[in-house]
C-alpha cells in the first residue's frame, strides 16, 4: 500500500464508494447557483469601482467573460462601468458638480443591481441545499448506494483543497475521516522538535557505530548460515564455504563470495571510500540483470540513496540539518561517508537476498512476499504505506530508538510463528534457524576454547557435559544471559531485536506460568505504581530513544541497570546515554567500575562497538561464587548459615570473600535495594541502641538488691523502640519480616527480642511467673533462628559490639536462667510443692488470727496456736507440725532447706536483677549477703571497655 494514503485509497472511494452529485441534485440547480454567484461577483467588483470613483479615480476593473459558464458580463453592469470610466477620463483634475451627480446616480444603480444579484444567489443556494439535504436523507435512510442496504449512513464531501480529485461527489463520512487521518501531514511542534533532537543524538550511535550495522545484518547472517548448511548437506563444500559470512566477506572483493552479509559488508566499505564507485556498481547491476532488477525495484521497493531516502537511523544526515552543516566543515565528511556506507550496506543486503531467493518463487504472490521479506530482513518498511500518519511517525521517532527496524524484525518473527507455510514464512524460518545455528557454533566454539585453555590443549580431556551445560544456559530464553557467554566478570553475546524479543517473551511466559498476576507491570508500592523491573517495562525501556531513556531514568530514579539517581553527582552520568554504545560500555566499566573493572574495559568497549551485547555479572553472583570457592561448599548449603556470615566478616582468613560481600552490599546500596537499606538501617539502629545502653550498664550497682532493674527496664524499652522503628521501615518498603526465610538481619532481631524477654512478662494470679508461657515464647523465638545462632544464644554469646554491654547482658541472662530453678527448689524437707504452699498458707492464716486476737487485747504466739491445733487434732498433722517447727527459731533448721539460700549466695546477680530473692532470705542471711556482696560495683566491666568505642 505504498500509495494507499494518496492514490489507491482515493481512487478506491472515488470509483467504488463515491456517489456522483448528479444522482442526487438536478444539474441545472448547480449551474444556476454557479451562474448567480458569478453575476454577483461581477456586480461586487463594479460596485467597488463606482463607489471609489465618487471620491477619486480608481483603476478601471477588467471584467472578463466566464469560460466555465461560457457567458459574457451582463450589459447592465458593463454599461455602468463604461460610463463611470468615461467620466473619470474626462475630468483629469476635479469632477464638476454635474459629473458627481451623474456618478451618484450610477452608484445607486449598481447598488440596486448588486442587491438583486445577492438575493438571487441566496435563493438559489437555499434551493440547492434543500435538494441536497433531501437526497442525502434518502441515502442515509437506505444506504444502498454505498453497499449497505437498509443501513443508515452518514455522508460528506472531501476537502477540495486537499483532494481536488474527489470533488463533485459524496462519500461515507468514515471513509473521509480515515483518509484525513492517514494523509494528515500537520506537524506537532513538540514532537517535531523532540524527533529532531532524538535523531541528532542517535546519529553518532548508529552512523559511527559498526555494531549497529552488525545487528541490523543478523537476519542476513542467519540466512547465510542456513544456505551454507544446505550446500554442505548437498556435499558442496566449495559453495558452503563461500556462503559462510566471514569467508564470504573475505572473498567479496574478488567477486568470489556468495554470502549476503559478506557482500553487503564489502559494498559498505566501497560506499564509505568512494561514492562514485558505489554508483557505478549499482548502474552495472541494473544493466547486467535488467529483468531481475525490474522485479526487485517493483516488489522490494527498498533501493535508496542519500539524495532521496535512507533508513530511519540516518535521517538526520540526509535532511541537510545541523549534522550536515557540521559535516561540510570537516574535510573528510565522515557523516556523509558513514551514511553512504550504511545505505549501500542495506541496499546490497536487500539486493543479494533478492538474487539468492528469487529462483525459489513461483508466482506473483511469492514475489510480493519475497519483497516484504527483503524489506523486513534489512530493517526497513514504509510507514506511509502502512497507513501511519506523519505526526505518528514523529511521535515514534521521538519516543523509540528505531521503530521501523523494530517493526521489521518483529514482522520476520511473527511471519515465522503465525504463517510458516507461506513463502515469506519459510524464508523467515530459514533466517531464524540459521541464526540459531550460528549462535550454537559460536558459543560452542568459545566453550571448547575455554576448556582447551584450561587443560593445556588436550582434546582428550574435553568435558562434553560442560559443553552441553554452556549451550543450555545460552539457549535459556527466560534468563538474562540468553544468547550470551560469560568471559571473566562480564557476559558477551549477540544483541539485536530478535534476541531481546525472544528473551522478553520467555521471561513473560515464565512469570505468567508461575502466577498470572506477574503479567501485569504494576507495583502498588511504587510512587508511580509501576514495576520498572517487569519484563514489559524493561522491554519498552530498552527500545526507548536516548531522550526518552534519559527522561525515564530521571522519573524512575534509577538507570537501566538499576543504579539509583539519588545525589546530584549521579545525574552527571546521564550524558553517557548519548555516546556511541562502545564508548558507553567502556566508560561504565572503567570510570564507574561496573562489570569486570578497568581491566576488561577495552574488550567490553570493542565488543559493543562491533555489535556484541555485554553486561556485567551481578555482584551477588560473584559473591556466591567466591563463597563456594573459599568455603569449599555449595551455595545451597552455605546460604543463611552463621559460618558464611562469620567468614564474610573475617578479613584475616577470607579477604576475598569479605571484599566480594562488601562489593555486593555496595552494589545494592547504589541500586537503593530495599534489603540493603534495611540492613544499613539495622546496623545504624543497633549502633545507636548500644551506645545509649552502655552508660546504664556501667552504672549498675551490683551490690544492691534490684540494682540492675533500671538497666533491664531500659534495655527492654529501648529494644522495643528500635525494633518498632525497624519493623515500620520494613513494612514501608513492602518487606514482611515473618514471611521471609532468608532475611539479612532476622537473627539479630530475634536475638534482641529473646534477650528482652522477661519471666515477669507473664504472671499468674499468685504473682509468680507463668513459666509455661515464658518458655513457649522463648522456644518460638529460637525456632526461627538458624541453628548456629540459636546455639550461640543458648551459650550466652550475643551479637553485641561493646564487650561491657555484652557482659551485662550475659549476667542478666544468667540470672533469668536461674530464676525458674529457684522457684522450683524445695523450701521444706520432705514436702511437695503443694504441701509447701499449704504450710505457707497456714502460717499466713495463723498470723491473721493473731492479729484479730491482738485487737481484743490478747497476745498469743504462733507456737501456742499450732500447739493448740495439734492437741485438738485440727488440720493435717504433717502440715501443722511443720508450721509448728518453723515457728521455733531454735529448731526451724530441722525442716528448712538451704537450697535457695545457696543459690542466692552462689549467684548474687539474681539479687541484682530480682530483689524479691533477697527478701526471701532470713534476716541473718540478708545481713550476711550484704556484708559479702555490697562492695561490688561494675566488677570487670571497666576492664572490658574497648579502646575505641566508635570503632
């Protein structure tokens, strides 16, 4: 549909759908209106002349006969004009009174004629409009004249200024709207400017970058490989060798090659060095192959040169804009030469493809499909022929890098997928299959070369399983390493639209298979509700123009690789988007330190310059590999273990592992990774928390009952505050602590929660701790910890930086651990815990009775009351007799045990943190404890103080 907008479409609606006016309106009505309009126009001209003559001497108007209507100017108008002209000639200076009076009479006459003609014209127009509306209403009711019997249709005329060839008929309004939409050439000022700016930015990345030429020729490379394999299958190695892209390029200067890509590259070099020789080549080809050339021009419609039309990536060179002006100031004219070289590259690829595949065609339809395939293979198509308006073209060129090339590549893939049995579909399949074979040979060769290098060139030691694994990894379309091979700390592979499209579809299908919601690129936690890491957004972003890509980076707050733009200095790297791809890759590797570092910079830059795709191995993968190598175990066994965590901080024994982890954490910081932000927040919070608790730990009075309660309470409240802040930050980042198995600071938070746990958090009605609930809480926390960390906590080894604070926590935890045994220890010999409670309750009851008797003025000792109960047989003799013995100090030791006393004296920290233990002692024991332990202060804590608290 090359001329669909202007010729084919207009011809179609003119002869097939347009309804001639004579079928709707009497022809004489139109003629009458036209005649009346002409007479009215003559009268208006004469009227203007006569009115002007009253005040002066204007030039006489030339009233000419109408050729359209074949009539002369009416006599009544001609006579007035002639008489006024005679008067003006007769009075060269000033008109007399008689002449002015006559002119005024003529003025009244011409005014009357003009009024009559105007009224007639209005009347005739009204009749014509009524006739048209009447017939048009009939057409709208029946629709038969437009091939829609029984339908109501809406008709209109075509704008005569835009489409004069369509005048004189009525058309379907939808047809005219479609025509105006396709043919609209009114430029949008904004997109006109941005399209120009984008084109200028894109030129150095394409015209001066051979890598883009290589990528645009991937389809030809695939076709060459397939044709070479076909020749090899027919046992024609001589032909197969000439069709291999590299050997074909080497043989092309001698006219011996048969490679589409190789010949195109040679013609590109000729076009770069000599425009004259390039023109001579095309003239020679047209002369030697007249019939083939004629079919190529007619069906392929892609041959171009810089003076008429070139591919979209060179438009800014061919339009004579600022780049052309700059180029003319340079003696060598690099942009002009680059444009001529690339145009010759594309034209030669198209021509060679046509020559190679033309013998396979059988009919005109095959020729048209071959022409479409040639256009798509060379990355070209006619946007105008596809019905895309000029404004839309400007929009696409402003927003996307190479929309025409993207469409062309997608056309090959979709043709192969959805129409594989057609002629064009078969050629598309050949191209894709050949590209796959070329990739397999390339990556297989690199894999074998790496093995030979490692084993000293011994072919007998080749591991074919490793080769198979490498090819499987390269062929995995759901991985970002699809069609790449790792060399050093960077991945190298083929670029291009086919690779990116297949990779995009693979990732999308994989995500949708696991969860259909993954197909939607939304993120409710993002400020713009967009998931920038979604395959759809990554694919679109990868196709964006330099201008849109830069704007996208700013809006998203991160670049394409995920590095954040948080600080003003981060925005200084945005101009890299406008440099050639090879230079971009080199600077990102050397100046920004991404990927393999400065050592691989030249190799990466050169690879990108010649069309390969490179990207760094992720810092996390490098960390995993270092951990597996240094710790001699698999990552599955190492991850989330304390061994890995400790080794990752041990610079003395594992310096490479420490460096790899630090690089990974720094990489995550630069990408504003939520987990790393949370880890940094946790580290900062832990540091602040410990700094605030150290003074309280030092001020503990270890020789006073309850001297550590202030510290214990402060530790609990401070830990709760920082844990709450941590939890709030995690939820704000969309991270749920309890739902994650692999959480960087999970053990640290669980350890803090466990240390803060106190037996008196859960108390029974009698005021004693509920040990079942306390132990259940502690076990639940420990169950979430890794085995190594759980063992460390049980051994009272806490993850605390300050040794004084760690010592205080260890001693407090020791007191907590002894508290339950203290409560479980026997008080009285030979009694169960229930019987002990009965004894204590009886003593309390007797004390109450003594109090009531004292109010009556009677004083009775405990012993007397217990003695009365024993003689009267009141109560359990075992309980009463024990209470009786306890009431006598001289013999109380006979039933009392010393277990609790011994525990308190052996573990004085119990008294420091739980004062009630002290008051359970007898008066003599309390005095003894104070005498022995009250001199204690922060024993040993000062000696443990670090030399550098901040460090």
